[in-house]
């Protein structure tokens, strides 16, 4: 009923087309959105937004709230994925060493409603269209809508979601984005606060639903939202973008606690701490890099005088 026959129809596409959509679906995966928004926060200049650091932090906060909301809704509804969501036909041209990776991106596990990819892409790319200054508003919206549409279509082609899953996911993402942007009014601290509320409510909902596997990831989002707001409020995160090597190291280091908490399920408290540590590293990096650079510059000057 949720699929309306579309998922079954699209699953009959050629192997090459399915492989392309398996790649496209990564545009809405948690790891990809974390990396993209992390680099945007650290590297974006004034061509991207009048206050790129603030815009980047705002988008990071929005996506944390979207993740918490996704996990909570999945646990509350507990609707299954399509029957064949956990299986995929591996194209013959894929090297054996990449078969496991292909299966990981081309299949789905856990609950299926609503689509987390649909919610995440709607909030991340829709939020980017709303707060960034590149191009004009119409073009940004068109690009964001295209990416969201491709990711949603990819979920159907891969057979990991029903049509209703992605449609409701987009609707939930749009509603959350509209509410969060209005409350935040351009202030990342407020956006982190909204994300913290969403995560706290989500944690209670997951606990009530009796789905222990989702407690850790939601707690991770709660820790990240609280820490992100605190660190943003206490540090001066303005200034120029950091260098690319520093950004790479920062995104990797901040992503390690997230990845560990998301996949290893270390427990409620450990996940909360991991989320807090990861986002603190990311948000504080520009200030720390500026201070280290200033100290080195000052040290160099003192030795020459």
C-alpha cells in the first residue's frame, strides 16, 4: 500500500542504472552530509554567504535536528522496509574488493518510514538554498530540489523505501526546516537549541517505543546539539576560512566520534559524549586555528626584534 507499485516497477531497471542510483543516494547519506556541511563551515568564503561561518554553523545545527527527528519517527512508527531492501544484485563489472561496499550503499536495514535520506537532503540542501548567497534564490532552490528529487528517486530504485516513505520524508523535512529557520532567525545558537529540543523529544520517544538500537544515535545528536550551541556561544568563530589541510584534519577528527557512536552503539552516555566531542571539535576549530596561527606569528615576530 505504501509503495503504490512504484518501488516494484523501478526495481526492474538495468544493473548499470541501479548502480548509478546507488552512487547518487550517497548525496543524502549521513556521512556525506556531515562531511559537506563540515567543509562548508570551515572553508566557505564571502562568495558563498555574507557571513559564511554563521551560515555553515546554522546548516550543521539544522542537520543535527533533522537526524534526531528521523531516528525518533522511525522508532515511533516502526514500519518495515520493502521485503527485498536488504538484498541487491551486484553488477558483474564491480571488482570483488568493492562488492561489500556496493552492498552497503545499495541496500537498507532497520525501519523504513519515513525516509531518513529524504528528511536529511530536504533539510540540508533546502537549508543551503535558504541561507546561502551563491547564484540567486530561484537557482539555488532549483538545484536543491533536483538533488532532493534524485536522492528520493534513488531510494525507490534501490528498493529500500516505498513512495510514501520518501514523500512523507520530504514533507517532514520541509516542515522542520520552516520551523527551525523561523525560530533561529539566522542565529546558529538558536538552531542548535531547536535541534537539542528535537533530540530530547526524540530520545523520550525512542525510549517509550522500546527501540534500544536507536537510543545511542539520538543521544549522540542530543550531545552534539547541546555542545554545538555552547561552543558556538562561547567562542568567536568569525574570521577567515581555515586552510584546506586543517579542514580535512578537522572534519576527520570530528567525524570519528560520530561514526563510532552511530555504528558501534557504545551506549547512551558514551554516545552523548561522542556527539558532544565531535561537534565541539568542528565548531571550535576555526578559533583554535586562528589562535595557534596568531601565537606562531607573534612568536616569530618576537624572535626577530
